[in-house]
C-alpha cells in the first residue's frame, strides 16, 4: 500500500472512496463543511434528519457524488470530540475500512480530523493509518479467495497549513505499526498444523533477516537443556514437536538500559493431561498471542529505528497429552533453581514463562514486560476487551499503563498484595503452579511469575481476553486481534535515550 499526503480541499480529492469523520453533537465544520457546500448541502440535510449523528463508528454512505472528485463518500462517526483519543480514531477508521475493503479498490482517501483536543496531527495520522490497515486485513489466511483487500494507495488529506513533516512521520509510524499488527494477527490465525514451535521460530528468523539491526538466536531442545530450562522442557515433553526459545536483540540505545519483552508462545494448548473440553480447546491456537505480540513489536521497533535497547524472548511449546507428558504431582526444577509442584498441567503458560523470565533477567534486562494469554480468571474479572496488569513495581506499572493509554488500548491494574503468595505455597516444593482455589486466579498466576524476576521491575499483562475475538465487531474481525503490539512500541518509544 502506497502512502500519499495531500493538502487540498476535500472536494478536489480524487479517490474511489473519500472517508471523512463527523463529531457527535456538533454542526458540520471545517473541511467537512466546505465539502458539504460543494455537495449542495446534502450532508447538512442528512445531519438535520438524523442520518448523520456523529456517534462513534456510525457509517453514512453516498454512492453517487457529483461536484466533487471522489466517486463515493463515507462519513464515519467519531464520537464526542472531547473524548477522542488514538484508540477512538483508530476504531472509527477501522470500522470505515472494514465496510469498504470487501472489494479491491485502487485508492482510498481519509480526511484527517481537525482540532482533536487530546492529539496532535502526528498522532491522528498514526491512528488513521493503523486503523486502515486493521480494517483492510482479514483473518482468512487459508481461504482460497480473499475476503478483504488492502487498497493500492492510501491518501491522507491534511488541513492546509498542517506540518507536513509531522503528518508524514505519523503516517509512516501508523503504517509500520499496522504491518506489525498484521504479523501478530497472522500468526495467531494460522492453524496449529502449520504453526508449531519450529515454524514459529523460523518465522521469527525470517522477520529478523529482513530487518538490519534485529538479531535472532534460536535455542533448540539440547540448548534448552544446557540452559537448565526444566520447567519449559517439562511442558513440551508431551508433544512430538520440540520446543524452541527465540531470542531477539535490538541494540540502538544510548542510555545503557535494556527493555526486556517476554511472550508466552504455546502454539496449541490441549491442557495436557488436565485435558480441556472441545469447547475450551477450539480457540487454543491463540495461546501464543503473547509471543506473537512481542515479535510484532520487535519488527516495528526495528523498522522505526527507535533509540533503545530491547531484548525479546519467545517461549515456544505445544502442550499435549501423551505417555511422556508432564503429570500432576510432578516436581520440576526451573532455570532459577526453584522447584515447582505441578497440580494442573493446564497451568502451563506460567511454567514456560518462569524459565523465559529468568533467562531475560540473566541477560541483564533492566525492566521487564511479559505478555500471556494466561488465565480465564482474568477474562472473568475484566471481560474480553481489557487486559489485566500486575507488577512488582508501582513506578514501572505506571509507565506501562501510560504506554497502554497512548496506544489507545485497554488494561487495568490488579493488586499484588503479599498475602496472595500464600495461594501458591507448596508442601513438597518451593512453589506450586496453581492457587488451588477458584478465587484470585489471575493474581496467583502473576505471583507465581513474580518469583522468577528477582528485583527487576516487571509488569505482567494477562491478555487472555483481548487477544482473541470470538465474534466480529464493527472495527474488528473475529480471530486474532494483534493486541498490545502498539503498546509495546509506545513503551519502547518512551524508554529510549
């Protein structure tokens, strides 16, 4: 998709579709008002009749436009101007793009909303480009015929006098972030017969090979044994597919600090001997969404050439039952030397993350974030669109939450009071892998992970809810969402120096 920037009246824009936003509870103004004049007041009349209200993600289509350069016009509601943030602009844009990219279009044009109180035009351009790419890319990675088409050209129409360099920079950021989200979504949507630890690792190598400055090392099972990753290897034991650990390095920071990003990559989770039901297993190809988000973020960070040092660690396994599988009552020895009593083989993500986090600590990461589709308990607590954030350091948690906010994503901090550690005490080992109760499951899982990061400031994002959309919505397809790629990029942007 080629990007173009224009500073001309909307009526002069030539495109298959021109998309413009309208604000809720406001009269038409600015460039949209000027466009309405060229359309003979059509938009104003639709506004008066309630066909254009500006409510968030509402769509109004004009298929036969006369007196203007665009063949078709789509007005999308932006919601209330005072509530607009990058997420709201992105979702409105994605909604518009999803509605018109079911057919191949050569050229789409988007008018950048003017005078957004909480965003400058660079951030608006980021949201518009990322939103178009979200809406133009579908989940049908194995369909014979595509059901969504990326436009050949995207034109951003900016207000006269807007700073061209800032808008261009924002458009580039949005495109790069959009492609990184594509990477994550594609990996999550791939069938488990095609995506397993070895092929995921190979995909990571391909991404790194195409990006100068991104180093990739892949540890096989013998190397994992040498690295003492007993917890990860125990989870992988039940599968014929051997595990992998992917280590990605991006070294362009000047302040000497390294940001560590760790992703859970269970390419298929049957639950092991604690076998899931068919219904519970249907979407378990998405149990590697944390690792996919880390890979997507490393791709974008490298393409943006951010002045930062970042370590990415992807822990990749399959969790399957067999005669070799990990059993209830087993005691594992993790990389850190801690022993772990296994009381549920379906609580496997925290086991592989224990070794991956310890590895990142040994690699001298100064701050850590892990992402994992870890617990159904977090979905019960926060729903399907909000991630749970838990941390051992309030200052670091605040920085991560600020990155979430800037990226337009959603997370909520859950408490990590010391008494939660009582839930994972074991009589026969240093720690056990479940809390043994239905209560506080997301937090007890985080307390387990906390035991493997030492004093390093660390934040855990439980993305079990937002990583997978069971049903499509106005702005999202069903399937993998690519969530938190943008958050990790924002975190890296604020971390460099």
